[in-house]
C-alpha cells in the first residue's frame, strides 16, 4: 500500500529539491528530458477547444471529444498569460505521445531562480475520473524520486476528482498529437475560462 503524504509535505520536499538543484547544478549530472518543439500559442486553437467543449456541454448523454496538443498548449498558455489561477509557470508546452503526455514548463517565483521542469504522465480513466501516473519528472537537473512522483500523482488525481466537472470518463486514449476522452454527462459542466 502506498503511503499518502500531506500536500504541505510534498510541497516542502519539492522546495528542498529546487533549492538543492540551484545550489548544486554544477555537481549533478543533468537529468534527461526529451527535446521540446515549441508550439506558438494561437488564439484560434484555444477557441476551437472552447467550442468543442461547448458542443459536448450542449448535448446531454454520451460524448467523445478529441483535444489536440497544440490546442491544449495554446489554451494553457493563454490562461497563464491572463493570470487565471495565478499558476507560477511560464513557457508551458504539452505534447501527446503514444500513451503518454509530456509537459515542459518553467516555474517562477517559487525559488531564488526560475526552475525548468519536465513531466511525463500516463493518463487513465478510473472509476469515472481521470487518474494520473507520473512516469518521469525532473526539477531542473534533479530527477524527482519515484516515491515523490507517486505521491504527487495521487494528490493530482484526488484534487481533480474533488472538482465538480459533471462528467463520467469511461476511456482516455493518448496518441501522437491527440487525446480522446469518451464518457457521459452526469451533471452541470462549468464554462472554460
């Protein structure tokens, strides 16, 4: 059975890793992250994503929705630039691969220096909710240890489950460039910001 750590403890360990990375960047071997091909944000891509979600929202019952990684990256970058949610990151990029989602970002204002980060995640449907399994993660040059990845995965999945999205997710498929969700509407769906 996996030990569940309080969120403040996970945040504290991440802060320690960030400080350690900043202090010892010359002593550690660089953690390996795949190269990123930057996606330039396009408001048309973000708007296409919003419209597709509105179509699902207006048709009660079963649904299938495809989301492209360029659309999602454009949408998230637009949110970050608008200050929505006050998320301390910039330069976020999202790429869908064969069964995995890769995320690159630079975290700001959480340490004395900006911290580039990389995460590879497997997304699954479990009990009607999205569940995340972090397969790889780097905070700067420091690889995030397995136990911490498991705890962060669990916290992320639980936090998402606590939100009321009004959707029951039956299946998630991730293929290069596109993620497909299918399920059914079981309640009100909030508007996307």
